C-alpha cells in the first residue's frame, strides 16, 4: 500500500537526504537533469501566448505538459523528502488515476502557467538532480503502484520528460538533441516488459523479443 518504507528516522533515508554516507553519484540523476535541460532549452524563449497552443498529443498545451511533469516530479521528490505529503496527495490522486481523470487534480495543485510555471518546474528538477545524486540507487520508495528503487524513480522521471517533451519539440518544429542517456529509458522498457502486459490484463509472452540498439554515440 501507500504506507511504505521511507521512514526519515532510518539511517538509509537520512544518508540519502543529507549525504551522510558518501557514495558515487547516481548517474540517473544527472541524466534526468540533462533530459530536462534539453526540453527547457527549447521552451526558454517560447512566447507567453504560445504556452496555451495545443500540441499533437491529445490536444494538450505546453502548459498542460509542464504542469503534468512538474506535478509528478514533485510527487517523486516527496517520496524522498516529504513522505507524509506524498501519502496525503496519493490518497487524493488514487481515485483520479483509476478514473483516468488526473488532470483536474494536477491543475488544482499546480496553478502557475507560462513563464512562472517554467521557473517552478526548472527550479524543482534542478533541485532534484542535485539532491538525488547522492541517494542510494537501491533505496526503496513508495509510489502510486508498487514501490520502486530510487534509480527506477529517477529513470521514470527522465522517461516522462522525454516522452511528453516530444510534443513540445514537434509543436515548435525542433529536433531534440539525443544522447546516450536514453539507455535508461530502454532499460526501463525492458525491465517492465512483463508488467506492461499484466497491468493491461494481457498474457505475458513466453519469450521477450531480442533487442539490439545503437546509441546516439554509436555504441551498441
């Protein structure tokens, strides 16, 4: 359930937040930052009026996309830094998720739009990238469904930014500069192969397809 295991009194959580146990930085935090910065660069000069323009993704505007990203970034960050606040919001959001009606809850929680929204979103994702860099990648954190590792949580935030951000690039006629950070998203897709079938009530294939990809750098 939602009453999961991010007890701030525990040494693992204290070390994750305060850096009490020095460790190598989590690469996924840097990759999330890079993915977010790539999207921010294309939105930085977007005129205020254009934030309301509909995109090809379900007619969502750029405002809608960044509200969605900012809301769920905050939810993820709260699992680490404010678990009670996460649980309180999760209780509100759970029925909305079940009813496929998340946007009213997101819009009520995030009221800024345009340049103000951009500043809030950018400020939070930069804060997250710094704070999550020293987190134990294996630290278990709660979520709306099954709990997940800190590494998976960061990867999920990168994936959402990458996927939803594409609508912004398409709207503005821009090509996103890709990097090898996309490997995290590929790994997430592979790791959730069975779950993605199960959550849709579909049988899980007995064998996964073989997957061989070439990274933007040329690495296989």
